[in-house]
């Protein structure tokens, strides 16, 4: 197996205004990190969130602590949430095996010493997308399915934004320190997500897009509400969203995305909405 670890530094919004396309992509877009028999991670200085992927395609992959985090084991001072976006798989947490199927989630608390990723079928491997944040306390490991989630249906086909929000790793479902994760499923014929757009100065966020045909693309919008930019993305790519940035998208087909947040509080509804007609 191979484990890769990259650090991304934070940018001031005034500097961000001067970035060209290549610079925006270099700092915020995470490309080609769902790789067979690899664990790939990006550590962002925005609330020190780690965005990662593990694809055990014939090999078992053990999550180890990179030198950069100066820890004896990965979850010594961290918590982790994951969602499987591939074939059936297992996650072994300190010797206890959790079966994690497509679109199922797992929360792993601080203090767990060994995490191993497996696939049921190497020809159709599990694809574990994960977020990890610093943790001040230890909470139990728990599997979460869509049946356990807090489900919210929003939008309409007429507005091109009919979507199902599955709040999976949130305080209403299980205790966490600061990490929140969920999955929003766009319904057929709808392409807009997170509209009206919003910011939340208390938290940063990361988006991971999947369920998108390989020949289609999603245009992710970011930046301050009065100074927006865009990033064109493909299936199974992620993007980092600073606390001062909106996070919204429109695609050429329906899709699903995973959102993950870390920061000051666990109030999902703590957001500053931007009226659509006021965005520039």
C-alpha cells in the first residue's frame, strides 16, 4: 500500500481575489485522490481538517499517522468520519469489524489506535471518503446509514434544485467533538445545490462530488458573496471551502455530494444566507 500526505495553507480572502484559475485549483481543488491501494490525504490549515480517500483494491490499507501531525497513531488527537462511495467494504477499528456498504457512514472517535480498510470484492472495491478533525474528547465509534440520518427534502424540479439532504454525522444522530458530515442527493432533472448560497464564519467546509457520469462536470462556486469565483470539477474530486467563502454548484447532470464541516460549533443551521440576486 501507499500513503500520501499533502499540506495546504490558508489564504486571505483579499489575496484570493487575485488568484487565476490555476492558482485557485492548486490551493483548493483535490484531484485524482481515489487511487487503488492508496490512502491519500490533504491537510488544510482551515480548522486543520484532513480530507482523505482510501481504496483497498486487493490490499488491506492501514491508516497510519503521517510524520507531519506528530502523533503516535492517527487518531491520538483526532476524530474521523467516512462514507463509502464504492463497493461493499469493511473498516476494522481496534479489532472490531464494521461492514460499510455504498452510501453508509462510520464515525470513529479519538483514541482508536488501529484503523484498517478492506473491500469485499477487489474487482469492485470500496471507496472510503473521509474527513478528520482535531478532537478534545473521545466518543464511541458508530455506523450510520441513511435510515439513521436526519433527512431533509428541499427545492423543486422547477427550480432545478430538488435534493435530499442526509445529515449523518451530526449531533442529532451521535456525539462528536467538532466534525459534521452528510450527503446531499440531487434528484433527476436537478443540478443546483446549496441555493440560496451561504457562508458560516464559525466553520469551514469541504465538498466531495460523486454519482456524476464520467463525461459530465460540476461547476463549484466559491469566494466571498460579492466576489465569487468558480472551479470546474470531475466525478470523485473534492474542494476546500474557507469560512469566508460560499459553497454551491451547478452541474451538467444530477449528482451526489458529501459535505464535511469543522470549526466553532455543531449547529448545522448556523449560517449567513446570501440572497441569490445579491451574489456577484
